[in-house]
């Protein structure tokens, strides 16, 4: 298959198969993060420590799926989790 790349794209070209695999991983990551958010939001018996552990575990899983993407996690997901923890547990 032909690599997918635009003229101004500085990154190496990805084959259609590699692109499909990455999109699959992204969808899996989004589903996992949404599940963590829902559990923290809806489980009234969840403690702050358990919620923090879930977030830490989800970060480890995300970085296992996308090694070296700590900055991306910290920019995309960390603020959402921080806001969720503040709202759910009344943290300031």
C-alpha cells in the first residue's frame, strides 16, 4: 500500500494499515478514558484515593499504548481528570 503523507508533513509516512491500527488504538484509548470518567462521576462509593488510582492506572495504560506521549497525555487528559476530581470531590 502507498504511504499516506501530505506535502508539508514532517513526520514519516504511514501505510494505510499503520494508520488504521493507530486509529484503532486511539478509539480504544478514548473508550477507556470515557469509562474511567464515567465510573468516577457515577460511583458514589468511590473514594478519592480509588479515583486517583484509576487515573494513574489509565495514564500507565495510555503510555503503554502510545510510548513517549507523556506530553500529549498531560495536555489532553490530565486537565480533564483534574477538573473531574475537583468537581466530584470538591477539591480546590
